[in-house]
C-alpha cells in the first residue's frame, strides 16, 4: 500500500496493491448564471480593510440600517441578523459565474427563536457587478422577507412545541465571540485551451482497447468567495480555489458484468494539478485496470474472515461511517435526542477500538505537502475554526458543532458550514484517524496471512479501493500459503457498518491516505489502513448484460 497522500478519488496507477490514493466525490453545483469568457492562471488579492471591498461595504451599511429600522407593528424586534454572500466562478467546459445571497433574521432570543421552517432564511441571486446600491436594495428586500417569515415561524414553532414535553431543553442558538477576518479573494484566471486539448488527447486513448465502452475525462476549476456579516459585528471574507481533474471509464466482462473505474485529483492550488504527461499516464493506468478487471475471476462463494482495507479504502469507510456520526445536529423539534446519527446515544461510550482516536482539524491546509480541501479559518457562521478531538482511545468524547446547541454542547467549535444553496450546519473539515499502535504495510499483510493460517482459511482479502455504497472495486485474494495476490471481482460487503468499526478492527497502518470530498462542503478524510479480523464478503447480484453479437468498429 502506498504511503503517499493524494487528494484524489480512486487510484488507477496499475492493478496491484501499490496504487493507494484517496477519493473525490464531485457533485455538480446548481448553475444559475452563465457568463462566457476564458479562464486564466489562479491568483488572489489581499484587502485587509472591509471598507475596501464593495460587497462588504454594502453588507455592513445595510446591516446597520436593519438593526435600527427593522420593526413592524405587533411583531417582536429581531435579536439577530446575518447576511451571507457566496460567489462561485466555475469552469467546466464553459464558464459559469454567480452570487447567492442568504439572509437569516431571528426573532425571539437565544433560548427560543424563529429558526424553524420558513424562518430558516431566504436564498436568492445577488448582482455580480459590485454595484453597492443594487446589492443593498437586494439585501433590504431579502431582510424584509426574512423578518416577516421569522415572525410567522416563531408563532408556528411555539404552537408545535405545546404538543411536546422536553426533559432537557437546550437553547436554539449559541452565543459566539465577535470575529473580524478579511482574507484574500480567490480569482479564477486559467487559460482553458491547454486543458481542453489535454482532455481530448486523453479521451482518444480508448482507441487502444476496443472493449472499452466509454472513456470520459474532465476538468473543473472553481474560485469560491464567501462574505459574512452579522448583527453581532462579525465580518468575514474568505476565498478558496478548488481544481479538479477527473477520468472515468466503463467496460464489460465476458460474462456480461459491467465494470467501471474512476480517478480524480482535487487540489487547492493550480501548481499541484497533474501535468499533461501525468494525466495521460493516469488515463492509461485506468484503462489497464479495466482490462485486468475484465479478465479477473468472479468470487466463487461467500466469505467470512479477515479483511485488510488499504488506506484509500479505509478513508472511504471512515468518511461514510464516522464522519456523519460525529456531527452535533439537533434532532426533530420536540424530541428528547442529543443529536442524529448512529452515535447519537454513544457520548462517552466506546465507538472504536482503544488504539484509535479521531480529530478534526480544519486549520491545517496541507498534509505531507498535499493540499487538504477541508481547510478553513472561519466557518460559515462566523466562528473561528478549531481542532476538535472527537474520539479518544476509542471513546466518543465530543461532536463537531455549529451554532445550534445540543445537549451537553452549548457552543460552537467552528464547524458550522453549508453549501451554496443550503443553511450552515455541523460539518466535517479535515477528519483524521490516528493509531497508537501503527503497523507497516508488510506487518499488516503478515498479520492477515497469520489469521488465515490460524483459522485454516486458504486466503484472506485485501481491498484497495471502494466504489459507490462501499462496494469493493479493486479486491485481491491474499493466499495464505505464500502471500501472493489475485485480483477478483463481483463482491459486496455483507456487514460493514459502525459496529464493525467498533468490534472488528484489530490493527491499523502507519501511513495516512486522503479522501477529498467536494459535497456537501469541501472536506478531507485522512485514515491509515485498517485490518478487520472478520467481515463478510458476498457474491454480488451484479447487473449482467448480453455482450454485442459482433465486434466493435476497428480503432486503427
């Protein structure tokens, strides 16, 4: 297993276990405005004074007006207001550029307020041309709508709460320190033509294998700028670039089983993008992997025994089974639950083996020279990012928190973030799994083989990469007699869940692999390889289609 940390989706550098990387889950953003034009090399500018920025000037000016003039007869005055502008400049074959404005007005107080249903804020387009009067006009109208919706929401919420009896009520909103942070803006300045030419050349490589049904290559470059102002005097501006290259391919085995592979790189600086030769090499490797999978045997029978997950595969599992369960999110209105997820009732209980701990640290921007997408300094609710220890020696000791309190966690720890079209909520930043008893790749494989011999099993399994629904994509039999590895296909896990992480992980590696996700917010998962003493692998009921009756057209 490779010790190199890469911010990518799936490794395709060959078909053997030396190819371990991370995963990129890229979901297309809502495109609201199309603006033509070319893109050039990324750069950014620094403006330390909010009054130097026309967007912040407009937001601050209208916030002061709202604080003094927003009142309607028979309605409570707002106790809190925030304005959030998110600007996205996006290139994916074409240029899209837009700004979204979100306004939240809270009526009531920190203990009980109107943040419920329609009271959770307004969302609309904002002007792009930096016309301060136009933006202030938009803010004025949105604030008026949000205020009226908040008043109605508070009435509806109070009526709903009369139907419930909550034993341990918590506040609706947390106090937070005032933050002033004016960071650099991100600018998208890349010439797209060399990249488009590279994609065309890479896509043409399918000609070397007539059994490839499709090969797709793409790039996506984004500059995201966030502006935040609230009535507590917090002012924040931050910028982030996200640059993605992606390859995916499909083929069909002789028995009709459809097979797919994908590979992506996601970085925050253009200099870290793969060059043309590397991208072409990645494409060739992906095609080679598809060929190897076509020729690989299908697993003959269901299996229960030791399974070794590479760091790449383990990061996928951690992102799926740990990430959502360490988020402190209030449950449905009126319910006596601490939070949501599988670990809602596991506070101060064991959720992982005692040699594993988990922290989330959004303040780090790189790991061993590789950029991390989950890096930020201030969250989308205006709270400074902090390092949080969520699991210590296997025990769940904390949750990642935004400004919506839960039982035993009354304040934010700087993890309230949201997508362009959604409200901020507790979210993962850079989630890192740490082992107090790390083993090398060789030691992990040796331990896998030893368990097989003790149980008189002919082989165990090594999972290099996982696909959707945590289904193995690159799966190897590791034969107990001599340790040699054999690529197989057509398997799914029968029981890989949060309980498996708690009860069945017996060892971890000494190197971290990175999985980067762009949705719902940019985040990175860092995990070592994990050895399970027992997991179930079943033969998948895979979709099989009859092969074409005659050969594909000649490619030469």
